[in-house]
C-alpha cells in the first residue's frame, strides 16, 4: 500500500535525521540523497502548475540548503516529512515571488 510505504520512508528519514543531529555524517549524507528525488518530484509538479515560471531544480537546491541550515529547528519527536514539505512549499512561493507572481496563501 502506498500510504504505508510513504510512512515507512518518512520514518526512515526521521531516523536518519536523528542520527545526523547526533553527529553521524554518513546518515546525513544518505538523508539528503534520499530527500532529493522526492523534492525533485514535488518541485517539477509545482513548477508545471506554475506554467514553468520557476525552475524546479532551484527549488530542490534551495530546499536542501534550508534543511541544512535549519536542521536544528526540527523536533526529533515529530515527523520529518511535513517539516521538509513546509520548507519546500515556502521555497516554491519565494521562487514565484522572485518572478513577480502574486501569491495568496490562506
């Protein structure tokens, strides 16, 4: 089942992030490598919806940088997926704004 697989993957990512925050650089490298394709899929989808106004790869890179810079703000008892998706969503909105698009976020 897809939901189970997604949950399992997000649980693994959370475990990798906890290890990374404890100083395991190999776990951190693996986490970033595993996040990139998921972020790329998200970024391509939202970039296509935006009519190509933004570059999907820019969103991916900016999200990974933000994850790196803000990793200390993630609460280790919380799921990692929603935290990363929120960052990616904000980076997408930032990219649209840079291109002059007006965004209303409820």
